[in-house]
């Protein structure tokens, strides 16, 4: 007897941020969630904007580096291929293969993780792991360029960054993104 709505998880997260969270009180908001991939949602005029084919907000596949790394979608240089948790793991593994030293494999083994989770990233950063710091800085840089571009296109009142890494690191993650974004809009 209860109404049910099925919706994309990131869209629901952005609506939640709009109604109760960091975007409360705004009419125009963009949410960008960084996790395994990168997803987004857009609020325009106080309502979720779905676009003409219900695909608005799929921001992870916006190209920010032509000829960049190949994305899961097949294109090159998508923000998801540059700054998602999956992209960060790929970059850490490439650094290890190139002979750079990192604590990430030990942290993963100790925590019984087969993939580099947000908690592994945070633990490596807390230990000031040079590889993880470099990979994170690169991801934040591209996210900042991306956020600046989103602001130039949509002119929202706010951009909310979410996802596991953002929740765990908060300002440490978002601050450098914000600083770079200001340079690009």
C-alpha cells in the first residue's frame, strides 16, 4: 500500500542532498558522486532534470582529456577513466608495475580486499603513501577541471561532491577540487 519509485541511485542521492543535505535551499544543483565510477544528477528549478531520454546527469562519460585512458564505455579520456576509484586503482597498479613503492598492496592484504576500496585509499593517504598521494592529486585535478566546466555550462547554485572517498576525506578531498574548479570557470 506504499507508493514505490524506482530511480538511478545517484539521482536519488542528489535529490536527498537537495532536500536535506548540502544542497538544501537551492533551486539549481549538480551532484557528482565519485566511486567505482562517476555518476551525477542535476536539479533545475527545484526538480530532478532527466533530459529528453531520461539520461541527464550521466556525467562520468564527459571527455576531459582527449586521448586519455580508455574508459569502460569505450571512449578515451572520460572523467570516469581519470578520477573514479577504479581509475585510481589502475594508476596505483601501473605505478607498482613500473617499480614504484607503495603501501597499498600491504593495506589491501591486511584488510582482505581484492580491490582498492575507499578505506584502503584513506589508509594509504594517512600513511602519506607517495604513490597514492600522486594518484589522488591527479584525480582531484581532473575533477576540478570537470567541475569548472559543469559550472560554465549549467551555472548551478551549488555543486555537491559525494561518494565514499568524499564522505571519508571530506574537505581534504573536496578542497583541491574546488581550488582547481575556480581556475576553470
